[in-house]
């Protein structure tokens, strides 16, 4: 049975036992709140051997106090006030700060009100073993409880409470240890009030309480030297914290009325564009506008003015004098704002907000001195034309929770941190916060008021546990807005009614549906397909044969998707909306129902399939003599993987027709490629890796390796390019206004400036970017004999300077901008993958009309319609690429984790890989691990010398390499060794790859 | 700001300075209250205060509501508009009040020796003066006292208290603040027979 002790005061002292205050509700009503407080005499003082207070199980403070401090030879205890914890938490957390401390309830509660994260840190401290902290519940002890007097601010009341508690402690100590007769009077330890508030100190001195400022206290300590460094500067002057500010503080300027915005944009005074935040620095964003070659820079929270990634914003430009260059620093929102509080931001003029602002302005001030050449247009957001808010995948920030108990039913205001680094934290009110921890959840933004630092949102649903594959996959799809719901009935009804058993009907009388009309019978041609292993949606097949005249006939056969997907039916609109098939590591989100994609359209071997063929007559030197396009029926003779085809080609014993045609194709492809390169096509590189999955079911990744490229890859690629170019010419000829084409604009020269500069300064190499041919040539020269991977690295970096290719409608842009920069072709389109790309389906329809096979659907005659469709397709295409990459990244992370565990169990330590520095920041370096195809960021905490002009950063040598005082210089392109770990982000539970430098400097200590 | 208050802090104190199993101050006033009630009691648990008047057994006003073999127990609850922090008038038909009076009626009907007074009526009028959690427990306790005060024969008396769970630690006699945050239950027991009378 529980022992129940009740020691309460008689009701006569009701004034002390009741607390009365007025509260303003959300609706503006003022409500009187009355709460009881029971005062007691059994609240322990926490000092060892105290004969008055009951022993407790918790560790007590030593009876003698701390004897090491100079000023208090008789021993002492520290009793800090609230501000000490608010501003000097680092000091208190230090291992060297070991004075026995009395933490008052008043102080604890004030800290809790001010900043939950700080409170949590303090809470953790009181529980840690090496700190001696006793929490004294002074508000519940009858002698120390006080009531707020009239005209007393809450702050003054708390200060008074703290003073009274200090005085009580001192008398308590002297009372409980009366001098014993016959012995010399024992020197008693004192309880010292530690406060930064001079007025408070004065009052304390008047009352005879010993008190001291933090600085003075630390100066008298044993390890004063090291501890003084930890004192934060703000502590000395910024004292009085609670300004009872009137109402909510306006943090952001209001938007201009929309009429003004539209007028301004039309008049050219304001600029409109998509808002694009900087992933490395949450205080910076850009808006690309056609009027400037460089995007407009937005620096600081106020200038970004509540814009969220993807919003269409209107920007006002600053005076040219105020233009800035982007920062070189990595500013992490989580690190900077970790003490920010979900509930009160904006609610009160809290000093926490000022701290944040001070911190942010410090960050922003750093970048003032930059040469004018690097400056770019700078401005501020004055309005938002269209919000692009959607549901974001988030995690609940665990430190923003007031209570982590699942039994708690109260509403809490918490932060949700989006998975994407481009988004701000979202404030959220929920009743189920504790149960949402460690879950991926979907959150939408509802509004963002001028008075609120963060946008406000609401919880939509949970996706599942963090790091579970299902949740991660769904979150990826949502994050990149990939429509992944199953196909509806209306769509499935558009499929051939025969389903699986659909076959090409026999030629002649059996052909009731007239499928053979105008189709060429190519069933006897030796056609084969070459694809990656495990490919189910085979959309292309090839053939080649020698013609009697010495020329070669080569054919590319593409699945005839447009035969099944008719314009303007539900399946067509769904495919147009999906735009493309999305390939994730262990999943594929189809654009078309799988009956078509993997069966009826797929050019599987040994079955008759409908195809759209492009057949060339080529000279042995791969010059085109003529080309014709036709719908056809083919029967593929074999489906090879790249590897199989390669082996077959290289095996001299095989002399069958199929192998010979592969050889023929290959010889043509080499010539075609040489021609293309001569014309100035770029050989670009992108980091591509392949994930080995354990088995189809568990899909646990076991290893990562770089994708191998074989000759046959290039074979297929060349013929696809050839087909695309030929088709592009044909449809452009027939439909000059509405042909669906693809272009790659030449990148603006300025994009390359930085890379050119880096190359010149670090390697003495030049990059000629005057044309794609010149660039290709100079890229070939960027070779570091000692480092074979260097060339690939430069190529990757050059690729990143370029624009991305896009689909367009031939009638909507000028003819001279049709060119494809990367391929050095004057015209290009996508024709070869209609199963997985919607643009190809459109091209098929146009080509079919161009050869007179079928009339063109009316919608494809309308320029605006084509433009609209292509806009969607372009966006989907981009998103699909990003989703695919993110999926690879996730699996690389999983694989790394697995590998790390394996090597740890073998006692080999962590995963280490070679990496190249690709970017230097003021406080870190960006590295690229080519073997894993991942990029990482290594940041240094300690001071580094950053030389922006030469792209080098000097890191002071660590303890092990002492002697080299200068430190080690790291510049772009340097090879380093990094240690790779996957660690969970403490707040967001987001698995994040953490890299630390091992060579040339060990940054673990930094 | 209410969410910023810890229900049970690390030192084992609740927000009002009590420990887990401590009850709030109980004060009882049994002095007769105007209008000639046969028994009355004003009871407060901390800041929750209710006043109960018992009339009867007396002749039923409406014959239709009488039983030939026992007395009819009629419970009416009124909640003063000023009783909670936000001023709010509740009508008689308010579902919450009806539920409360139903619960109290169901609690006391079997306890009162109704068969001694056939065809009569016992009226229990409960007036809630202040609310700070534990309303039901206060109503039940006050009703017991008022019934005793009125001299109505009971088989046993009913005592009630609210209990809640904060994580794994049980708390007794919850305040409004705690009640809003914790899953809670009111238990009525009859100490003489040791039987439970109500779990709500």
C-alpha cells in the first residue's frame, strides 16, 4: 500500500495557496484563472546530512559544498537565476563546470516557458551523473513560496522568489548545523546567487545575500581559462529579458496588392519568377528571371518574405549598390534555430527571437566584402502570385514537444521538419504529437502570417515508421509529386478486351479490325532487342542487313503504343498527366497500365508485336542514303542484355545471322558516334550507380557499384539518337507549328565562370566554352595523369553548369533555338520510348500522320494544347529524375549502413572511401564520392582560413599532426579520404549520410 | 500556456504542489440552507465546490412519476454560469448535465432504501458553484452528505474520487488541468460493504 502523507496548511492562509491570474484566450476574451497551490514543509533542501530534510533516493549535494573556488573558501553552492541558463547554457553544460548547483523550481519553470529546447538540455543535465544539481521546489515550500504583489511584474516576482530562496537556504544551513558546544565553530558553506542582473544583485546585497556575476564567478574557478571562452558575449549586456510587448510582433512586410504586382511586372519594374531556396543556406534563395543572366538573390528571412519553394513570386530589385554575392557558408536551419520554440515564436516579443535575429544577421553580415564582379542582382519578395503549397513529408521535431507521453491528450504546438532541405519548418498543432514521433507524416501549410516566423500547417496523415521502406518510398513519391495511385476502372476499360491473350491477328481474312492495313510485314526480319538486365518494358528493337548494292539497311523498331493509346480517352489523359514512368530502385511507377507496358506493347521475343519502324539505307560509312518510316509487325528473334550482346559480338565462333547483324550495327554505331563527336557532341558524365538487391522479396540492398558501360550500350544509344533525329526532321517538316521536339539550350557563359576559374587556378587548365565542340575538346584535355577519375569529375561538374533539356512545341520558339547543345544536333525529339514517356506517344501520332497512316487528332494541331501538355511532361520528367536519384540515395544510405555494420562486426572500423573536393565553403567542403555516386558535406567547427579566390580552405592541424601550425590546405579537386557513416538526425530522425575527413586532416576532432 | 505546465514533475510534485496520492483540501458545511430543505451540504474539493439540497421523502408533485412500491429519486443538476473560467450558461436540457444527473441518480437509487417510502419522491438538487476538476466526485460526496443530513435511510454511503494515469504513475483527485490532459476515471465505493458502486 502506498504511504500517503498529507501535510497541508490550514485554509486561513488562502492568499498564499491560491494563485490568480488573467489569461487572454485565442478569441481575445479575458479569462480569470484561479489555481490552488499546496504549500508544504517536506520539500527537501538536497544537502547531504541535513537533519531536517528527509533523505531522498536522488543524489544529494555534498555537505561541504564546493571548496575549490577562490572566493568561497568555506565551501559554497551556486544558485543561478533564469538568465544564466538562457544565455550561458554552454558554460553550464561544460564538463569543467562542476560546482554543486541548486536549481530552483522558479528558474526551471521560467526556462521552460522561454525555450523548450533549452529546458530539455537543462533537464538532461540534472539527470547526468557528473553534474551535481539539486532541484529545489521553492514554490511548494511554505517558507519560500511567494505571491506576486500588486504592480509587480512576473519577472520581478520571480527574482524576488529566487532571492528569498537563497536567503532561506543560507539560514537553513546555519539552523540545521548549530555549533556544537566545545568545538570550534564550523565554517558553513554559503549559497551564492549567480545572476547577471545588476539590479537584482543590488537588491540581494541589501538583503544580505551573497551574489555574484557569472564572469566573476568563473574567473575564480579552477579552470577559469577554458571556461571563460564558453561565456557567451550576449550575457554581459543583454539582461532584462521579458519585455511585455504589446500584441504580436510583425516579422515580415506585407505583400503588395495583386493589381500593383501585375502592373509592376508588366511595366518591368518588378520581376516574376519561381522562388528557389538555397539548400545549403536557409537564409538565402534565388529567383530566376529572364531579364538577368544571373538569378536574383534574396538574402535574409525578411527579403524572402514567406516565400516557399516553388511559389511564383514577384521580386523588387534593390539598388545596384546593395547587390550581394551568394554566401560561401553552410547555414543549417536546424543548428541555428535549435533553441527556437514552437509555441511562442511571434507570440511574445521573446528574447529568443532576438537571439535568432542576432545570429542570423551575424551570418548575413559576413558576406559584405566581395568583389563587384561576383555580385548578382539582389532584391526582395513583394508579393506572391501563386502559392505552390502542397503536402510535405515531415518529421516531428522531438525537442519541440512539451510532453512525450503517449497518454497526454492535450493539444501541443510542435515543429514539423520537412524532409526537403528547401523548406522551412512548419508549425503544427496536434493532439497526437507523442505518437507521431519517429513517423513520417504528411503536413500541409495552411497559412503564413506576417507575425509568425514559421508557416502554420496541419497534419494530414502518417506514412509509416521512419526508415521503413514503405514509408520512405511513399514519402519519395509524395515529395516529388509522382502520381502513384493505381489505374482506375475507366482507364483499364480502354485496354483491349482480350487482355493477356491479345495477339496480332493473322493476315488476311482473319483481320477483322483491319490491323494489317498499311502495315509492313517485317516478321521475317532478324530483329533483336538489347536492354538492361531484368527489363520488362522493351520498347525498342533493332535489325541490320547488307543490301545487294553494298549499302546497309538498318532498322529501329519502336513499340506501337499509339495503336493502343488513342487520343482523348481516359487512358490517354492519365498517361499525359503522369508524363513518364518513374524508376525507383525497387519499384517502378508506370505511365501506362502494365498490360500494355510489359506485355502487349513490349517487344518481347518470339511473339508478333505491332511496331513503328524507322528504316534507313546507310552507306558503309554510315551516311544516310534514305530513310522511311512505317508501321509494321515484327517478331523479335532474341532479347539480349547489354552484356549478352557484347559477349555474342566478341565471340568469333558465332557466325549466325543474328550475331552478324549485331556486328553490323556496331560498326555503324561506332561511325555514327565518331561523326557526332566530330560535330561537337558532348560526352557528359553523371554519377550513376547501381544497387545490388539481396533478393526480390526482402529488397535489402547489399552493395553499391558504379554502372558499367559497354560497347553495346553505345550501340543502342547511337541508333536511338539516329531515329530521334530522323523522326524530328520528318515531323517538323510536316507540322512546322505543332511538332513535339526536344531541345537543349546552350548554357549561358556565366554558368561556367566559376568552374573555369577553379580549373585555371588549381590545375592551370582552361575550358573553352565558346561552343559545344570547343567544350568537348577542352574537356578531353582536362586530364590529370596521376588521377584517372579527374576527367570524369570535371565532366560531372561541367554537366551541372548546363541547363536541362526540355520538350517544346516547334511553333512556340524561334527556329534558331531548336538545337540540342549536348548532342550537337540542330533538331531532336524523343521517339524511341513511348511506353515510358508521353512525349514519344505524341511524336508517334504526329509521325503516323506525317506518313499518311492516320489523320492527326485535332488536339495535336493546336499549339496551345501541345504546349500545355509538354509543360506537364517537362515537369514530370524533372520530378521523376529527382525521385529516381533520391531513391538511389536512400538505398545507398541503407547499403552504407549495412556495410558499416558488417565492417564494424569484423572490427574493421567504419566505411572509408576516397572522395574529391568539389566545392569549398567558408566552414566546410563539399565532397563527391565517385565510387558511391554520392555527395556529402564536411563541416568544420574550428576556425578555418578560407580563401575564396583560390578556392582553398586551410584547416588547422589536429592534435595528431601537431607541428604543422599552418594547417593543411585543401582545395577544389583535391583527393581526400572520408569516413562515411549513416546517422540519424537527432531531431528529425532523418537518416543522413555523415562524412568526416580522415585524410589529409582528421576532422573528427575539429 | 496551459500545455507548458508539467502534470507531474521530476520531483514528484503535481502542478499544485501535491504529491501523487494526496487529495485537495476538503471542506464540508452542513448548515441548513434557506428554503427549508430537509438536508443540505456544501462540499468543496479544493476549488471545486458544489452545494446539494435534499427534499423528501415527500409527496410527488406528479402522480405519474410515482411507483407503488418505492420512492422515486429525482436528481437535478444546475451549473452556475460563473463556475468555470469562461462564463457560460448551460440550459437544463444540456446533454452533459443530463448525463451527470443520470449518473448520480443511478448511483444513489440502489443505495437509498427507497422501498420504505412507496409512492413518494426524494428530490436531490445539486448546484455547482465552482469547477476545477472532479465534478462528479464532488457531486457524489456532497449528495451522500446531504442525504445523511436529511436523515434518509441508506444501505451504505457512497464516497467517490477521481483517478488518472500520467504515463505509468497514478494520480488521485485531479484538477481541471490534469483532467484535460489525462485519461481519468471516477470511482465510487461503499466503504461499509466494501463494494464498488460506480466506475465512470
